[in-house]
């Protein structure tokens, strides 16, 4: 996903971008929606043609055309496959901003929730205490179709943070690092954030988590509601600017682009994905990780592969766990169908894509699934629960943090003194 310029895009801007496409069709095999639907309108090439026809006034922006464009997951796999360098992600973002209707009722509810992470966390905790994921969600799944039943059916349990307490901080002075918690992730990825604290503390960083931070604006930005997105993201921007950090780490790869290009754009603050940041830290070699003979499957989200472009970091981190039996789900990258709020709004397409992934997982024989995006985690975990499978879905750094034992050696005199104090 790309942030659009501050000036509202014109029809001419859209036509200029569509003209980059030579209609060769090499993007089609990379497109998840085309693979499921097998119709040209559900392919990147077809969507580009639709955008051009609407921008030139040859086709009205009716519900059918808008539907095909809305179905796009913004995974950007087509952009990676394109030999002509078509800026598909930018084109789609500009089109959505140019032609997006006012938010519907579902979107208004979503935007209201993500703009209030504290309320969301309270509701999640209350739902967990009431056991909604154990009885209400299965009841909604059995009750048949319907938008609100779908939403209720996706209620997940809160993840456990057991085994993820932070070690005693090292006395060595390293950078102050901002940790972005997000909205949905602040509740349903709390084990990932605990894992990040555990690993960063062991490496000697000072972790800064501004209380006023909130959402990055990704859901509304992806829908073309840029002004709403900027308003939602404003508290996060100000919180990290006031905190005086120069780097902010993000664990939900699907939020990376909106945090970088919208919430913290032109702020002077660098945005780093947590796995890529940890893998690049030379002092990670000084940590000891307990062995594990567990067979683990890895799902690498489209956002990690096509936007952050840091999939190698996941493998590098997991390679530090001795004896780990690692299985990468085949044909990477392949979208699981989460796509921000796509799995809530377009369940037929989303579930078909998810089922492909879960079928692969079941054939792998893995007892744990790793993924580095909160949306993918929720979507895949719900699919596993629907099948009655007890396979946990966690972030790669959560497994790494659970296996953390101690330091092998002290990298600096300051940390050495701290180690001696133990």
C-alpha cells in the first residue's frame, strides 16, 4: 500500500499510471483473487483496465466495477512479478482515494474501534473473561451467513504471555527504541509485544511505549479514506514525536507502510520491522536460545515480502533456535486472504484463500504456525478453530523469546558489569 500525495488525484493521474501496463498478463499467476475466481475482472490486468475505463468516462463507477476493485487484497504480488514496473499499488491507492464512497456502517464501526485502542483492549479483555470465543463465536458460525454473524464468529481469545517476562535490564546504554503497539494488535498481539520487550531488553535497549499512541490509519487508508486515516493516525504521530525517539519498531507487517508513509511521514523517525531489526543486530549472537525439536510452519505475509521486503530476516532469526524443524509453507508469497478488513467484508474469497494455506499447514505436520502480521494471525487462527485444530498461531519473535535463556558473552564493558552483578 502506498500513501498518495496531499493533492487529490485527478482522472489524468490515473490514466497516466494505467498506461504503464502493457497487458502482458504475467501478473495473473501471482494474483490470489484471480487464482480463485478465474475471471479477468479479478486480475491486476483487469482491474487496471477497469480503472482506466472509469477515469476516461467510458465506464460508470457502478457497484459491479467497484466490487471487483474492492476485492483486491493489495498484496502487491503482481507488482513484484511485473516486468514493466507498473506501479499497481500506487494506482489502486490513487483510484480508491479518487472514487471512494463515504464509509459504510461496517467501516464506520471499524474506524471507531481502531481509533480507540484502549476501549478495544477493554472490550477484548471483557470478551475473554466471558469466554465469547468459546461459545458465542462457534454459535455465530453455526447460525449461517450474515455480516454481523461473520464478525462475531471471528472473535479470538486473548493470547497468553506466559514465559515472556523481560529479563533484568542490562546496564549498558544502547538506543531508546519506540515500540508501536497498534490497535487490534495491542489486544490480540500482546504476546508479540511481550516477546519484543523480552528480546530488546536482553539486548540492552531502552523501550519507549508512549501511552498516547494508537492506530496507524491502515484500514481507512487502504479503503481510500485518506483524511480519516490521517485523523486516526495523528495521536500516534504526536506521541512518538513527543517521545523523542529516532526509531520505531513495528511487529505487524501490515501496518508498516501506513506507519512509515502516513503516521510518521516526514517526522524524521525511522520505521523498522521488528524481525528485520533484530536480525541485523550483531549482539543477537550473544544470546543463548534453548533447543526445540518442534516442527514449525512459517507463513510469510504478503506485506512482509512485498512491502517490507524482509522475509529473509524471519529465517535468520529462527535459525538461532537449535534443532528446530522448520517448514516454510510452499509457493511463497501467497496471500492468506486476510487483507486488512478484507476477511470480514468478503468472506467467500478470504476463506477460499485461507483454506489453501491451512491445507498446506495440515500436510506439513507442523504443531505451530508462525506469521508476522496480526491480520493473517487472526484469520488463520480462526480457520484452524473452525476445523477443530489446536495449532497455535504466533509471531516468529514470540517463539524466539520463549526459547531465550541467557547471554553467551558480554558485548560491552557496561553489559559485562551487569552480568557480573548477577
